C-alpha cells in the first residue's frame, strides 16, 4: 500500500491529531480509522463519472505513535471498480496539503 506515515508521535500530539481528524474527517467505524473525503473537483474524470461510487475518499489510520494516510482513492460504496485507483499527482498534492495543514494547525512537529 502506498501511504504517507508520520511516526514517533507523543501522546499529546496523537490527541491533537485525533481531535483534528474528528473535526475534518468522517469516522470509519473502527477505532482510529477515518475517511478523508476527496472533493469532486479533485477527482479524476472516471471518478467524477461514477456517481454511484461516490463519495470517494482516502483512509487514515491513527495509531498509538503514528498516523498513516493512504494514497489510494477509494469508493465508499463499492469494493472493486475501475474508479478506485492510486492518487494522481494532483490528488497526492491534495492529500499532502491536508496533512501539512493538519500538522500546522495542531502544531505537531513530527
């Protein structure tokens, strides 16, 4: 799996990241798992055309000392479809910008 990992988090940094994710992402139903929705304007043409597969999102896993953000843009409604794919360059930019904004706002120095 292609992913962005921030590790060696201190407990207080983890708590700040958790609060941020709870505010800006959707809980995934498992402890520490979140969905970051990818806006329509960031989706590929195929993903935009697959309205039945929307919303498209990226998985985020918050663990004790790390947070992992996937670079796989998934459908929330289907497990397999041609619209599910690794992030294109502009989608990776969106994901990384989200991460950088999260670190900036939470003042996490990891």
